[in-house]
């Protein structure tokens, strides 16, 4: 019986060590803002408006709101090819930034809650992990 309790205790500790609680949306947005400043601001600017015809806006972006999975994929793996954002076509290349899934989730949460963007819910690490390169 003592050995069974010992095995149960070790198993429970291992499981609890593996499972990570999800960050609060506020913490994710805060972390995402820092990631945005390090990786995204050079092209999309502090105000998220981008550069018309060159770098698409993230502020009030219909593409971002209507294409969550594609937006995650673009941040996670980079993006090339034509997209239309707020009625304007962009046909450029966004390089792969080397972010891990947690950083992608955080920067998505920041972008989706900044510059007039409003979203319900929170992008999770597991949601980002499910997005595969096409």
C-alpha cells in the first residue's frame, strides 16, 4: 500500500509539473507588447498602421479579424504572397521571426486587443501549436 501511494504521488507531481496554467489575458497582452516592440514594430510601426502598399496594417485590420489561423501561421512561419487588408492588396514577404508558440500567442493577443481591434477570447499556446505550415 505504501508503494502504491508513493507511485501515485510521483505520478501526480509529474503530471502537475507538465501541465502549465494558461496566462491571464492581461499578462499575455503585456508580454505580447514587448515581443511586438522587439520583432514587429520595424514594419508595422508603433501605431499598428503599417506602411500603405508595403506593410499591411494591424490596426483595425479586417484580415486579422477574419483570418485568425492564417494570421497565426504568418507570425509562426512567415508569410509570402498576396493578401488583402482593408481593401488594399499586399504582395510581400514577412520573414519567419523564430518565435515559439507562447510568444506567437502573446503577440497575437496584443495585436488583437490594440489599435481599435477588439476580440473575444484569448489565443492559447495550444491553439498556436495546432497551426501547421502549409
